[in-house]
C-alpha cells in the first residue's frame, strides 16, 4: 500500500470521528435546550374539579332493566389524603381561607342489581364542569370494595366531543387515590382562540364485571382533581377580548 493511500485512509477516519463528535454534541445541546424550554413554559398546578361535598350536584343513570341506583353524602374523608395529596390541599386551603380544611363529606352511591349481566352505571354532574388550562392527569379518591368492576371518567373536549378514559379496576379495599393520564388525542385548545381553553368533566362510569354484578354494590368518591398546565391561562393578554358572546 502506498504512502498516499495510507494518508488518505487516515484522513477519512479522522473526518468521520470529528463529524460523529459534532453530531453527538449538537444532539446533547438540542436535548438540553428542549428540556429547558419545556421546563420554562410548563406551569403544572393541582386543581380541584369537585370536592364531592354536595350529592344534589350529581345525578345517576342506569338501564331500567339492570337495576336501581341511589346517591347521597356521608361524613368522612380518606385519612391518607393529607399526606399523599398535600400540595393540592395546601392550595385548596389557601383559596378557601381555611388552614385546616379537609372536607366533611364523601359521595356515596349504592347500586341494587336486578340480575347478573353486562351492567354499567353512571354518576354525572348536573352540568359539565370546566377545567382551566391544559390538563395532563386526573385523579380521585375511591373506595372500590374489592370488585373487578372498571372505573372510567367521561370528559368533553374543547369542541364538545365526549371521551371515556379508563381509570382502572376497583379490586382494592379501603380508600385509594386513582389516576389517569389525559392523552393528546383529546383537544383542549384551539389556537385561534386565545381566551378559551380546557376540557370539561362530565362524570364517572362503572362497567361491571359480569361475574360480580349481582346483589348490592357500594362505591364512594372524594376530591376529583387534575394536574393542569396553566401557562397560557396565566399569561394571556389582560386586554384581549372574550369570544364567548
């Protein structure tokens, strides 16, 4: 092999190594910038959607041939709420002006099944509850009574379309904080409208396991909340016009 050919091969190898190093450095720099940008413009805050304190705010729905439902408030609250949900409670107490607020009641529902089958029932708000900002996750405190029934939330997107999100199975005892991520497929904003954004909470749905949909079933709820990004909500122009007329 000639000296010129050896020199050429060495030059090509050094050029490739240099190019790879530049690409790797650029990639790391881009990731770092992207992370800083995301952190800068993300303003996640816990927001209470409903504290479940008033049963008259809710209505029940179930097929007439499947069973009957009743709903009421009962005194009490989850003992772990103050520990696990402390950040949201702190903000809720600041808003209410009550340093010790924890809630007095929970929402209780009783279902009496007529027969075993593929039954389901709903607990809906009288009116959909608007949620500010861009919601990332919804959570709630639930007593599921260790059944294999499945809990879902019903949401309304920015354009009024309804979506059901599966929260999880109710096969646990005692109080549990259940949560579900809100996917990007649910439209929460239209960039033509700078004064409006967000989704609406419509209600809850329980799909019953066929082998356990008989007799009487009890379920309890407390403090339905979201983690929502309030950046656009907090930084919109104060003098912008409202398009809701």
